[in-house]
């Protein structure tokens, strides 16, 4: 056996020069990048499809919940209707819902005001820049 065949790779598959090695490496790298991109596309497509189905089911659950809440409110009106006149029971449940709505709206408004205020860090940065400018100007005047 010759020295060439003892290495395990047949001589016709072995790159013979540095240029051949570079060409082989760039070809392999190109294939690897294309394969990784194809795999990433396939994974993203799969995740997007599963996410879309999940979001659709979640929206469906919210719609069913909305109808369920309506039925529960109707049951509350009928339940109170056994003690009070039906119109008064409906008025009491409706008034309770309006009260809950007002409380939620006021809390939401307060949180929104806090969230839209300019962050304190912005003012601190402006103060830092002003201090640095003043220090540089004083340093230049000395």
C-alpha cells in the first residue's frame, strides 16, 4: 500500500493544495450556512403556526368566558329577583357593574399617569450633562 491510501482518505478526495483546502472550506461553510438558514426558517414557521393556533384558541376562550360572565350576571339578577322585584335586582347588578367599572377606570387612569411621566433618569442625565459642561467651562477659564 502506498503512503497516500494509508491515511484513510483516498487520494482523489484529498485537497492537494492550500487553494483547494480554502475552496473546500468555503464550500462547506456556505452549505452549512444555507442549511442553518433553512432550519431556522422551518423552526420559525412551525413556531408561528403553533403560536397562531394558540392565540386563536385563547381568543375563543375569552369569547366563551364573556358569554359565561353574561350568564352568571343573569343568574345573579334572577337570584336577587327571588328576594326583590326583578327590575330592582337588575338595577342592583347593573349598578354594581358600573361601580366596578368606575373603580377600574380610576385605577387605570392613575397608573397611566404614572407610566407617561418623564422618567427621573432623564432629568438626572440632563443634570449630569449640565454639571459636566459647567466643569469643562470652568476648567477652560482657569
